[in-house]
C-alpha cells in the first residue's frame, strides 16, 4: 500500500503521521511537497496537521488552492482515498472536498488535551478498524475545530452515515451543549465526516499520536490498521 | 481601481471572538452593548478600468478565496 503525505509550509504533524503509517503499513510513506502537481501511484493521500501558510485568511484556505490540491482533487474525483487530520480536515473543507467548515472553538481557547470519540461512520475504510459504537481516546490540538454546516447538510450527513466520529465522554455519552464533552462546540458533536463516496475523511483529533505504546497508548491504531486491511484485500 | 471587500460571518453562525469582545467592552464600562460581530475588510488594488469591472472582479475573488460562503457573507464596494 502506497501512502503520500502532503507537506505545506507550516505543516508540523507530518512526522507523527509518517511514524503511525510506517508502523501500520510496514513501509515509509512518501512526503509530497505542496508545489508538486501529481499524486500518481498512491493508494492514499494524507493531509496532516499543522498551520499551513500560518492559518492566514482562514485555517486551510491558502493550502486548499496550492498546486498539489488540484492533483488531490482529481485523485479524489477518480475515487482515490484521502484522509485529512486537523489542519488537513480544514483544508479539505476549504477545498470543498468535504462539506461544512471549521470555526473558532466555541470557548475561544486553543485546546490541547485528550478527547474521546465515538465511532459512527458506516461502510468506509476509515472506521473499518473499529466496531460501530466503539469509543476511543485521541489527542486533540486545535484552535479552529468547531464544525459547522447548514442544518440540511447535518441531517444528510447523519442520515447517510457520513458522520465518522463524534466527541463523547469516556463512557460514550454524547451531550452537544456540554463543553466538557463536546470540547470545541461542534454542531451535533461532530469530530469527523465522510464525503459522499466515503473515500474522503476529515477529522480534527489526532489518532496518529496514539499509535505507539511508548508514547502512551495505541488507541488510534485501528484507524491505520483498518485502512491497511481494507485496501490490501 | 480600488476595491474593498467586506467579509462577515453569516447570521446565526456563532462568533466567539465577537462575544469575547462584547464581554470585554462591558468590563470596560460600555453599557448596553448587545451582540458584537467581527468581520474582515480586504482592500484590493485591481487593474480594471471601470467601476463595474472592478466590482465584478472583487466579487469573483471573494467567491474564489476571500470569503468562505459556507459560513461567511460578503459585499464589495468600489472605493476609487
């Protein structure tokens, strides 16, 4: 399985992603610079976290229009798999490869802490490593993670099983208006969503940072193992 | 020509920054401050020769990049 990780000026989580994907796939992913114009030969493109272009204008707005994103858009349109984490999720919404947008956290503060996520997505490679309803821990580090979309779009995402993950308590309890549980105030506690063809996934928390026992746990590993298992069968 | 693009959060979209500024204004003794909404102003120097062209160009740029229409509204004024 060949994975490419796109690096923009200001991206800073690409090494974490390299480590997680190397552990899961057994081979090092390719780093793709934002000025490149092709992602040919890849099975999965990952947009990692960071602060691409210094978050100028809006988080992800500048990166969404860089040369590599034309190739990523073409790749996605042809059915390629794309994962965006944190800033990567923001870039995917700005590029309109995923619906909605990510606003400033409702509490105004940059959040850097663990959260818990409930797995909800149906029939996709990104939640394949878990059972529906599973709860797992994931680190989170962002200032603009407050997911929003028009109410009709939120209904559609829920109706089509395209909410991949929701913020929840460690026992799986979900409460949209509780800032201790839905930490950034996201609409309907949404932490991750899927595209219409379920091949593009964006999420704010960082499963890649919990993939090594030496770093505190492997709670995030099912994301990567699930992708590998789905794509290699 | 000079074009000014005003970008603001759509009605109903939460503006935590505006809220925080509202609280700060109240703390400074400004009474009766209701909702505070914060937007962005982008001044552009464009090569267009007429006001109409300049406005159209400003609108195209707002749609393409300057505003995210999922969460923001914009309007364009030709300044000079």
